[in-house]
C-alpha cells in the first residue's frame, strides 16, 4: 500500500464540507461531478457506506471506495493471518 493511501483516511487528514446533497423520495443522492472526478469515482464503482454512532444515533456517514477498504483490511489482517495460517497452506493459496 502506498504511503499516500495509508494516510488518506487517518484522523490527521484535512476534512471539509464538499457540498450539501438532497435525498429524493427514492432515497437517492447525487455526488457532484467535480467530487466524483477528484475521487476517481466512475460508473460501476462500488462504495462502502460506513456509519459512526454517538449516543446510540448515527452522527456521521462516510463513503469509502471498496478497493481502498479492501487494502485497509488486508493491511490489518494480512500480518495476523500470516501468523495463523501454516506456511504450507499460505504457499498453496
């Protein structure tokens, strides 16, 4: 994983309000084109919706590209799985 991606979602990164979205009667929202372009989000891309709770209520919702989430999970679980899976099985997979 590159250094840029590893730091992308850390608490030290800058956050800002990009835009205000409306939710239509079907529950759909549109991300502004400029934001989609800058984030590299295109047709068919998958985004994971992550909610954050405080006091039992959802207070924040984040969108993470599935590829980035997969890299984060592999980064965390990879070293753990390496220690759990016997070397012979890891070599086969």
